[in-house]
C-alpha cells in the first residue's frame, strides 16, 4: 500500500465542482451539529484582548487549558502538550516513537485512517499492517504476530475511523503490554471519545505505562475541525523530547483557538455532548435501515461518525465514488483509500441531517 | 554546536519568575506596538460564522488568503501554501530539501536563528555553519566553500535575526546560484521583510528559480505571534510534496487566524507598517546611544528588531543573562544560544517602549 496524501480534500473538492445540483456531503469528518456557544463567545472575548495576549503562548500550550485537560483526564499537567489538532498530536507521538533508535516499524490496522501510513513514510518509518475482523475488531494476537524488535510504534484509533469499532479494555491492555514487550510506543488516537455509543469506551490512559501516548482533539468534540486545537498526553520519559519536537516543528499552537476551547470547556453543559451522541445514534439507525432496504452490506458503528457500506458489483474505487457524486448526488470516501481490505467498500460520514435522503438516493441508484 | 530546544520560552519563563519587581522583557520577538484593527475585527466577524466555516479549511490555506498573498508577492496562487506560522513554513522548506535524496547537509550562518539547527537535527540532516562578518554580512564565497554535493539546503534569514543584517541583492542572487549548482534548495526566511530600515531589502522571490523556497509570516507584520499564520512560496516541482508534508504534519492551518489575517490584509493602511518601522528606527537610535554611553560594543541593525551588545568581561552565557534579569531587571537572550561566534554577546529585542530605560539600567549595571 502506498500513501502520499489522504484523499479527503480531493473528494470534497470534486463534490463541490460536480454538475449534480445538490450533492450530500458524507466525505468529511466535519460535524454539522454546531459548536457550543462557548466557542464563539471565547473568540469574541479573545478578539478584544490585543497586545500581549495576541503574542506567543507557551509552546506546550496555555497553562489554564493544560490544567483543564489534566484535571479532566486525571493526568499530571506536565504530561499535557497542546497541539495543532489531533493530527499534530499523532505526528508528535509517532515521531517520538521512531526517533528512539528502537526500531523503525509502525504497526497499524487495515483498514486504517490514511494519515497514519502517510505520517509513517514522512517520518522515515516502515508500515506494517494488521488486518481486523469483519466487525472492525482488532485481535491483539494478530498484532503480536507482526510485532518484533523492529517495532517502534503501534498506532490505533478508538472509537475507530473508518470501522466504527470501540476497542475493548482487554484489547487496549494487551496493546500496551505488546508495546512494553518490544520497547515500542502505543499511540492511541481517541479523538472520537465523545462519540461512543456502547458506554464501554476505554482510554489507553487507564493503563499506567511509559509506553503509551494518548492523542485527542477538540475538533470533533466541539465541531471545530478548522480551529486546530488538540493535545497529547505524554509519559514523563518522553515529554521533553515531544515538547522540543512540537516547538521545532510549529513553535506553538494557535492562541485564539486555545482560548476559545478553554472557554468552551468551562461553559459547555454535559447535555451538549449527550445530545450530539443521541443525534448520531439516530442517524446510524436511519441510514442503516435504508441500507437494509437497498440490500447493501454495512458496518454498524459502535462509535465515531462513519458507516462502511458495500454495494453489489461496485468496488470502492475513486472512479466509482466520483460516479456516486455525479449520478446519485452522494459523496462518500472510496474504501480503498483506507486499505486493501476495504477495496469493496465506501465510507459515509453521518455529518448531515440528510442521512435518510442520502440512503434513499443510494437505494434508488443501486435499484 | 548542539541544539535541542531554543531557549526563548525558557528565558521568558525565568524573567516572569524573577524576584526583580519590574523586569523589562527584551527576550521575545513579540511586537508591542499593537495589531491593526483588522485583526480583532476579522476575529469578531469569524466568531459569528459558526457551522461550516468553523470546519477544516483547505489544507493549503483559504483560497482568498492565498490569492491575496499571491497578488502581493506576484507569484502564482498555486505556489502559496499557508502554514502554522513562519516556523512551519521553514519546517516544510527544510523538510522538502532534505527528502529529495540530494544530500543531507543544511548550510546556515553562525550566528544563527536557533530554530534552524534544531530543525535540521529533527529532520535527520547535518548542520554546516558559515561564519558571517562582524557586521553580520554573509560572503557567498564562504557559503561556496562549505557547499558540496552533500548540500541539501541553504537556510538564511533576511532581515536577519539576530544580527540585523539585510542581505544585498547580489548576495541573494549568489545564494540562489549556489543552490542551483549543487541541486540544493535555498530557504529564504523573510519574516522581517516589513522591518527593513535600508529600503534595499531584496526577497529571494526576485530570482526565478526552482531552487529557492521563500518563507514568511504575519506574526511580526501584524504583531500576532500567537496566531500562527505564515506561508511558503514553493516552486512548481516541489509544491505537491510540500503540500502533502503540510497535510500529513498538521492537516491544515488554523482557520480563525487565517480569516483575521485576510481581513487585516484587506483593511490595513500602509501607514500602519510605516509607523511601526519608524518607531523601531527611533528605538534603535535610543538604545544604541545609551549603549555608547555604557561603552558597550553593539550591532546597529539594518532591519528586524534586535541589537547584539557586548559588555566588557561579561560573556553571553545563560548564567550571565539570568543575572541581568535579577540584578539589572533587563531580560535579553544569551548570545551563545545563537552560535559559538556570538559567545560574548547578548541579544536585546527592541519590543518595548522602555528601551531607553533598559539601556540606562544596563549602563548602571556595568558602570
């Protein structure tokens, strides 16, 4: 598998230029349910500060924001580094894993969130893939089969994009154990942690270990993918190196965004998160009911925003997905962008109130 | 010379914790003259958008902002990539230079902006230093002496931090020619281009070549170092690779900041830039007059914000600079953080209206 540049932006561009008059966008991971009021309020407050507060924040992030995160995640504040979104948090975690001279292989799942293999190559590592089960479940024994002294990093995403799987506590515990066994670092990307439909989501933070870095973001939580504010929780032996890498790459993370996120964390009612989760749960039901009617195979997500669907004689290639845009007016992601194992599938993001209409269009198209 | 993490943030932290009741901060490159109104206005406007406009911008930046930059710099819009500040623009330029298999050495000046050697190491390159003249001038023949088939990159900063030198058109032209000769890439970091006191600043953009990447930022121009919005101008053969690297590292650059910068570009009167330049010119005079009175040696900057000063029997070590904070109440940067050649010097950033008071304090301290 070769990855250069994930296809998300390319698909979104294609959809925006299509001749179809009214494409339903199910490509991006852009939440459509709106940010909490605290985000806009925070930005308004910040806009009036000017002067010193428009200048560099500490490279590792605003102290108040780090403290808020540390308290919520029950970790020492020194371990929290604010980053340019979850993307940069993953870049730092994987970069740290690879720079230690403890192997150059990065183990990841197939299908996979396509940024991981791309980052691996960019950081000079080698990609190693572990197939997952039909339901997206990851068997730690399969990871162990691929792991070796050459393993620098294991990178996973739970709740998972694209499969919707929420890894069990046992699975995560085993992954940490494998990372310890091979002197690797488990990078656990948990950006969808607020979108767990099982009630059983487990963070890798629950395992006290120097061999796991947890990454997260406010992009999905607060529907602000454009702000670029995320964080990494980094165990003590790695935190200085990760902080240096963040500083040398980006100097610091944008301060207006950090301030707005802090304000939203302090003012957002828990009902906000619950309402969005409920909305998504309903969309999953609506969309999969319509897919049933269309005789499509699909995954029912335990978390995150995505449904993978498989239509008869319609492999998930870029060409086919472009046809769906132009002819059905529904934009999804080609499954083969997530790995060879997803060749037959198309991924749909449930980030539009029009999921039923989209599913009906698909049913008509494949009828 | 070894660099891990530039000392800027460490010094600022030390100054903020000092027992001295009223330290004058001359450490950071944080402009104190205030942002144009367009920045705050733009942020207020953006804060009310919500919804889709809070989501991912194109990875390479908002189209309108890229067009505005392209028009001002007279380059094709396709060559403009918006980045998380000038820092990330340099990371991309140097990363691109090093990934081509055309050498692993990065040539830079001594003294040097300390991020360059740190980035070089992080990106797997080897540092090569070229000493500059006492006035900060860079002799292209000295660069040629160090350049070889192993040279992947030449990175320079004009107007220069810390020396204040503005490189001549001839020098820049020669640097581009050397980059072409050795299949290297000149990364020309021009973040202080609005602070040229000579009227003779030359951008590397004036030389049409596939061997130069120009980086810039709005951090200094608009006094928004905390926003993290900069850009790279990348010749066609490298632009896809640089765009991919930006996407894989950071996904995208913060959108509220991009919007505010665009609004400021559209609304800021040229008098804003001129007034700040004039203010700095006066501060240079004031500060250097007081240094004359203190019998210190110093550099008189042709551009940027910095004066290097050398006091008798007082090498520019971290310990000495800490003493200046605690005892004189003036915080500067240790010269040896910029390279062996600056061992004897302390760098002062003229980003405070209290430059005269600071210079008087220094004169008293060394009296």
